[in-house]
């Protein structure tokens, strides 16, 4: 059985603002402005196609390469949108706030304010403070002292304990409720946290257990994928090659066999320019192997819009 693993982008920290802001005394030249807008348009197309894995590094690169352009400023808004779609709420809020700092009356100012308001509400609901959770646990525990048979209060207490990180305590409550109320086993929230095996046995679907299962299901990670141009032509002074590099890493505790990485470069509209297969072979547990692919099959290197690296392996 051959399994595929898509590219996983390494975490990108939100860039720090330069003290002078994105604009300085020197205005960008026309070429830089056009190229920056071209890269931003590509990123927006990827967002619309929900190809979020490659958007973050592309926007960060646009911001760093063309810091004084309008596209670099607008990239902050679209980076915020991307962070929102991958549920990185704090990073999203930071990007929208940065956009508003530089352009309080800009094209995306109102949209940024609306996102900030929505994100703040969602973040507070999903991630209440520790003090708030402690107070909620105390209140529910007191309520159950007076009415120990209140199933809804028991489940609320289990939810508060779970969100606080007290997984074992929450699990014991879930087990007791399901033991006495089998009809509750279909509850979506309970099923996302508690796997009832039977005969009183169960598995808690804690974040670490979910991560373990994800690694078992997708043990091959394609990480640190980047690209650069090389091989400058002696006459045109233009780079001749588009190079894609990265790493294939075995995250599991088992050996992976027949590991391959399929690297593809695309033009506008997802037109495939070229593709190449890197044969890595065996990957031991925890082992990482680097790969590098050089492409030259395109009419103009400026037309290469994005790249992709997908891994496969055999069990």
C-alpha cells in the first residue's frame, strides 16, 4: 500500500515591523511594484483555492523582498486572512493590527477591523483564561454537590476540566456518564474526546493521543520546502534554473520503505511546467533526508508561480 504525505510548511513566525514602517523616503521602482503585485495576485489565487500551506511563506517573502510596495502592505491583510483560515488566531490578529497601523484608512482597513472583532470573540470563547476555567470548575463542582444526578452539569464540569487540561479527571466523568446513560455516546463533543471501548475501558483522545494517531497515519513529513533561482546566463544575465529543496522526515517509530518525493512546478492557473521524482528509499525512525531538484523546463522563469512537494512511502 502506497501512502502520500503532502508538504508541511514549517511554522513561520509573524515578522517584526521595521521601526520606519513599510514605506521609507525611497519609493519602490516600477519593476519591484509590478513583481510584488504579481506575487500577491498568485498568493490570493492560492487562498481562493484553499492552498494555505504555500501561502504563508510566499506572502512573507513578498513583504521582505519588496517592503516599500503597496503589495507588501496589502500582503499583511491577506496573511491575516490566511492565518485565520488555519486557525492561528493570535498571528491573524497581529497581522490585521499591523495593517491598520500602517493604513488606518486603507482598502482593507474595514475588513481588518471586522476580522479583529470576530477573532477576538472566537479566541476568548475557545481559549478562556486559566482563572476563568478554575472558577467555572469550582462553581460546577459546588452545583453537583447539591444535585449529583444532574447529567448536564456533569458534562459541563467535564468540559471545563478538559479545557483546563485535566484530562484524566474529565475522562472519569465522561466514563461515569456513559456508563449510566448510553444514549449520550452519540454526543459529538464527547466522541471527539472520549473513545468508549466497552467493559468500562476507554481511550482519552487528548491532544497527545491525537498527535500520535496523526503521526501513525501520516508518518512522512515533507518539511522546510524552499525555492531559489540559479545558473545565471552569461549573455542575458537571467537565472536559468528554478531549484526546489526540502527535507523528508520519518516522524514515526517504524521504518518507512520506498520513500519518494514528487516535486512539481506550476505556472499561472495550475499549469504544470515540470515534475521530478526523488527516490530516497528507506527512512529509519526519526531520520531526515534532504532533497534538491533543479528545473529548467519553462519558457520564462518569471512564469513559474509556485512549487509543490508531495511524499509517498510503503508499509
